[in-house]
């Protein structure tokens, strides 16, 4: 039908309708989303995938009209979800007015483009015909297995095919034209066209924001928009240009009328104030003198109102300058006039109380009316130049009162006329912007998608003989069937006789790293990625960070009360994540993105706080204490009392009886210091274990023999032995006595001195410092192992690689890795190997020539870094003890200085002080103990993972998988 009546059905839509009777995954998804959208809008979003199924709506009449106009569609339609465009091709469904938009927007579920992208992927996964025989399991332990694919896309379906791949977001395309200038590529004209359209839409956005019109939010229907035909894009461009031209004309007309209205308003105030100025000047004639030799002759002779006659009598050319000047420049104006004319003038000013809007900036400007009387043409001209240089607007007025009165009436009449014209112009302009705002989001979505599509197509090669585009890119191996299903679907929808071809290519070029995460794991993975992107398929520390990071944070932040506060804040963010996802603010979005990190941090802090038996620096008697203080009745509070054991063993954490004792700090210092060393050695040893898993995966046995084994032996012979001594020292009762009351053992030795003398005098231990029998021999043996491990790490791997390199050369290979190949876009020069295409390298070398000196220097640096790092990194974990001590003591000081002081008062004063001090205590707890101390503990935990843990095994030389994804493009904020 014609656009004027009925509906306009594009040719490509009719072809799709005739060529296929099956519903595509996107069509199925469109049917569910558009049905829900129509229920709230009463109209279909034309130009996008929509459903013809009627659903209840608030605007039932619109739905009925739509059904009547589409009576040609019945149940026999082979594809009830065929694309049908509205007469207004790019119009959008009706939304509530701006007055009710906020409430309806709150009820509306926020659309997530990434969730929509995942839904499309899942639908295509469900429609795949040939399932792979074996799929690599997706885990966070390693990145996804990637494949390099080659696509042959027929030219007639290139644009919809690339657009469908953008909806999937599973392919990272490579640039096959790296040497071609950006201005010489195939689709540069299309990109310039969409750049211009994007500029126009940004202009619309600025105008709409300036007026304060509600812009429709992003809806599922706008994201489901299909690839547009060239005719539709031309129509869209013309419509946007028409809107821009009309808007520019309205803006110019509105600005011109505003300027004229401003001039009339200023002139009105000038005419009103001029009468007072003339009367005031006449009353001060005796104070004004001319510059003649006779000072007694007044400058303003007789009557200023009749100025002509009097002036002629004295031969004086008297004039005035009137106008309006910004109030901020008034003082400068007066000073310049006084100094330039040496006071040879009379000036009067008055403030304009009515707000004056500058049409250029749309801001309110405060202005003053001024009038200056002087004689002489040169002086008058000089005053005008000074006034204009300072931004003043001059208005000539008549000195006759009658004429001024008539002019004032004329100006007020014009102002009334301009008021009505301005109101009509403003309403028309607002109506135009409202119409634009109804479609702005959909237009911006279409333009962004099309621009990204053509920008991606610029990376392809064009085969003239085959009339197809050739693309290469990386994709997850598990998703190849999903991509093939999408390619088949595009071919069926377009009615093309030639389908796209996908080839999986063999290559040894390092693929990008892709970790499949969800909303829970993405924050922890972001911590690791901020340090460095993992090498392809190496062990991912992000998996272990989920537990280790919040736990190490909690060791420094352990407090039941503070942990509860952090946990409650994180629960609020997690339970209201859909509502809070739209809140702007860089700091808030940073915290919101890590809401699950904060949740585990609060939970672990609650656990460690129970271990420390600490809640806001107070103790909690969870269980029966293992100590008892016998306090005499006449106790004076000065004598030190010693607690006696009761025989009970406190089952969990620190006994609450330690709180408030004189040696509490001494006890907790020793306990937390040793605990920090134990946790640090375990954490670093676990990191060394990951070297074995990396070596096993990459099939590098030399990394196990020359790396993992000597590193683990070195670490455990020194610091593993220190951990064993700490635990052994805890388990021994050093003050046990025999039947006669004599001590069985010597005093507990200092472990620090033990470690020092372990190197200074290996094999011998002072009897007074002996920890266990045979200590000297064991320590000497462990020191020997540690020294053997140093040359083991230093020389074994370089000489082994030298041997392998020499062996390869003897067999005729110039480089052990020269069989590494890459893909080619020319199938005439490819051969088959195991069913996959193997291609040339295009001059890109993935490996460097072996140099023994470089390997040796690298290994020397690595060995020195590891050996010294074992010592420094172990000491670095003492920050766990230091931060925990600082947090506990700061909490104790805050309590004693606020609530501790308030509870010393009684009566009404006590109540008042309690309320005041509680407010102060709670505020400082939130901002200092939870905010600042929490941030400090977070940064220290971050450092322990980045430096102490990751450097034991993490390579981090990879590059991120950045697929061509509409979801990512649409989620980016405009600059």
C-alpha cells in the first residue's frame, strides 16, 4: 500500500516472507518483547522485529485500528512475525507524557543489552543442527579455547550478516587492511554519512536536554532492530535532516525574536528611568559646571526638558548617552569614564529588577540602566566608544518628555505582540523537539549499529572474482556452531541463493584471552585484569581471588560490627541492582560494579571479627571463658591480678577474658604476627603450585624440573620450616613443670633469632635456644637444600633450551617453532591438514630467534627476583598484622573518646551526652573505620594479590578478547 494509507511493506520484507516459513531466533525473541512493549504503548515499533499478536493494553483502540488495517494477516500466514513497517517508518510506540514519565519509568524493568545479547546466543545455540562431538568445558580456571575463523560473505548479504554477528558479539574481527589509510577504505563514505547523522542526533540531544523534555528510555524493541536497507537508511537520513533544518530555522527565528524582545525590554526600562534621570539632573544644576572659563555657568541651563533653547543661549552643545550595561561591569565603566573625561560629565544609573535573559547563552544577566550628560561631540563620541567596548547597549532617547511617553507606550505595545509570538514559537519548537524525543533513542541505536557495522566491514577484504567479502577473526571454539546457525539464518531471511562460508583455520598465533564471567565473578576478574591480561589459557588467578581477596581483607578489617555494616550495604546494592544500575556517578558505579566483592568482604570480616572476638572494640562472651580472675573484696584497682585457668578450652576464636587485660596487646600482636606469616607462606606456596599446572598445560617439562621443583623446595626449606616452627611452638606448653616443680623445658626461643642463626651457624643450635631435639642437623640440611636450589634454578633451564635448540639445528631445522603458521585469505595458496586450512604467516613472526645469552640473563634476573622476593614478600604479609592492629586500636580509641566518656555521666546530662556521643561515634565509625580503614585494607589486599601472589606464576602478557558487539557499543556513554 501507499504510505498515505495502510502500511508500507519493504521489498526485502516480502522476499523474506516468501522465502521462509520458519521463525528465526531473533523473530521469536522479538515476539515476546514487542508484545510486552505494545501492552504499555498501544502501538508497534515500526522498522523493527515485532509481533502481530494482540495483547491487552491501555490504548486498546490503537490496537484495534492496527488489527483492522492488517486484516490481510491471518492464521495461515507462514510467518506471523514477518517484518512489517509502519507508514511512519521510524516512528516509535507512544509513551506516557513527560508528566507521568517518571512514575511509569520506575515501574518499567530496565533493559539490559548484555542480557538481550545472551538471550540471542542461547536461542541460536538451541537451533544448532550439528552439535560438536566434544566441547571444551567452560571454567574460570582457564580462559576459553579460541579459534581463528575465516568467513566468505556474499556481497549482497554482507551488511545484514555483519549486523547479525554484532548482535551475537562472539567474533573479534582482524584488520586485513592494516596498510590502507582510513580514508581510502571501501566504506568510508558510509561511515562519514553516519558520522553526520550521529552529529545531528547529538545536536537533537543537546537541544532536548536544554529544554528539559523527557527522552524515552532504551527499550528491547530498539535493540532488536534489524539491519536496515539502503532505502530505509536514506529515508532516515532525509527525515533527520528535515528535522534539523526545521529546528535550525526555529532556533534562528527564536533567537532573533529573543534578541528583539531583549532590546525592547531594555528600551522600556531606559524610557522609564530616563524621566527620573532628567528630573534628578535638573535638580542638581548648580552642581554641574561646563568647561568654559566662567565656572558659574551651569552645564545644564534652566530646564533639561527644553534643553534646546537654553543651550543655544549659552552656545553649549549638550547631549546625553543612554543605554544598558551588565551590572558586573558597572564599576569599571564609572572609573574609566571619570579618568578619561576628568569628571566632565553627569551620570546616573538604576538597576533593572526584571530578569534579563541573554539569547546567546540562555542565562540570566543582571543589568543596569545608565544615562550620561556631557557637552561636546567628541566627548559624546568618546563615551559611546567606552560604553560599547564594555558590552553596553546604547539606546538614543528624546529629551522631550511627551515624546518619551509616546515611545514608551509604543514599546510596551510591541512587547505584548512579541510575547504572544514568542510563546507560539516556543510551543512550536517544543512540539518539534517532543516529536524528535519520541524517536531519538531508536534513531541513535540504528545509527550506532550501522556505523559500527560498516566500520567493521572496512576490516575485510573484497574478492572481485567471487564477489564476496573475506573476513578473519577470533571466536570461542564452543560458539562456532552458534555463529554458523546465525549465518544460515541470515541467508534464509534475505532469500539469498548463496550462503556464507565459515572455515576454521589452524594457526599458532596467540589468540586473545576470553574469560566467561557473570555478574558475580566479573568484579573479581576485573581485579586480575587490572594487573595484566592473562596469557592465552594460562591459569587464571581470578578463580582463587574470589576467596583469597575478601579473606585477606577481612584479616585486616576483622570486626563483627564493622563487618555487619559492610555486609548490609552490600546486600542493599545486590538486592536493588536493577534499580541502582541506572544511577550515574563514577565513584558509585565503581562500588556498584564490585558489589559482590563488598558482600564477601563483609561476610569474611564478620567471620574474622568472631575469631578476634571483637565487635566495635568490645568483647562478646560467646562461650565459657577458660580464665578466671579471683578479685579480692578489698581490691584497690592498682594491684595486678593474674588470671587462673578454669580447665575450659575456648572453642572458637580468642577468649573474651583477654579483653581489657594489660598484656592483651602483647598477646594479640604475637598471635596476629605469626598468623600473618603462616597465611603469607601458604598463599605464596599455592601460587608456586600454579607453575606446575601452567607447565603441564603448555607441555613444558623444563618449567616443572627447572622451575616448580626448585622454587617449592627453596620456599619450603626456609619459610615452610618457619611455619612449622610457629605451629610447633604454639602446641608446646613451655611452662610445664615436673613433680618437684621444676621447669621441664627451657624458655620459649625467639623464632627470629632461630632463623638468623640458621644461616650464621648452620648445623649448630645453642642449648638455651633449642626448640626440639635434632634441630641443628635438620636446619643445616634445609639450608643446604636452599643453596642447591639457587644454581638449579639459575642454569638448568637455559642450558636445556640451548641443548634443544642445537638438537633442532642438527636435524635441519633453523628454528624449533618454524612450523608455526598463520592464515591466509587466498585459498588458492592453502593446503589441507586434518580438514582445516593452513596458511602463511604474512611476515608476522610469533617467536624470536633463540639467543642463549638472553635466556641466561633472563633466568639470572628471575632467580634473583624469586630468592629475594621470598624474603621480602613474606615480610610484606606482615601488613595483615599491622593493619589489623591499627584497626582494632583505632576502634578502641574512638569508643573510649565518645561513648566511653558519655556513659560516665548520669541523669539528664548522661542521656544528652549519650545521644550526642552516639551520633558522633556512629558517624566517625562509618566515615573513618568503615570508609577510610576499609579502603586502606582493600588497597593492601590488592597489593598482596598483585605483587606477592601473582608474580609467583602469572605471566599476564595476553590481550583481551574484544568482540564486535552491539551490546558493548550501545552501552558506551556518548562523550
